[in-house]
């Protein structure tokens, strides 16, 4: 079963959208670029074989080969004959940082939203609402952590109300 588990992992890692207007090879290249620049694949890691990846994610061998060639031309990987493809150290590569990865992800996000029929204005409103929610959650969690730290000086403390009392100290069920 280890072979089947490896196939499932690759299938999950490289989910491609046949209905997208972004070509399959470019989706796969963008995914590899993200995985390399984000640190999922580290320098020296061996990538799946071209034939193996093609079979596992059920795309044409030539498509995977084109992606590997493009990644090699861009300096992300190096191919060694009869050994495989290996990830290069891209930490000092100009233009390869979090902002490049964010740009790739953002471009794909916009493309998918537009494919769903959303206008750029709709995407902007939805994205702004998501950012606002994320900031509120972050601030709420920071306040809760800070309040716990101040009470004890030793970290977060969770307080439990005694059985039968509400937050105001009144007995539950006692006349209102």
C-alpha cells in the first residue's frame, strides 16, 4: 500500500483544474514554483519522476516533461541524467521570495473567481471582507492571549464558572 499512499499524496498536492483557462502545464509549473519557494521542497530534494508523476496525477508525460524543462530553464531544478530532477537552492535567486509566491497565488485566485462569474469588483469586496474577518480574529486572539498573560504572568489561564452560576455570579435558575 505505500505506493498507493504516495499516489494519493501527489494527487492531493497537485490538484489541477481541467476546466480552468490556465493551461495544465502552467498550473503544474506554478504549483511546483510555489512548493519550492515556500519551502515544501528543500534544496537537494528529489522530485517525482516525470513518468511517475504523469501516471499518478493522470496527465500526459509530455506535459510533465515540459514543466520540468521550464523549471530547469528558470533555475528551480536541475536534472541529472538517470538520477532524476532535484530542487536547486533558490534562496538567493532574484525575484524568488514570498512576494513572488503571493503573486502566483493571487493571480490563480483572481482567475478562478472570474471563472465563477465574479467581476473584479465582486472579488475585491469578497477579499476585503475576508481580510477584515482575518484581522478581527487575529486581534481577538491577541487580546485573549494578552489578557491571560497579564492575569498570571505565566501564560494563558482558562477560568471556569462554578456550577450553577452565570458570569455575574448569580445562581442559575434564580428568579430574574
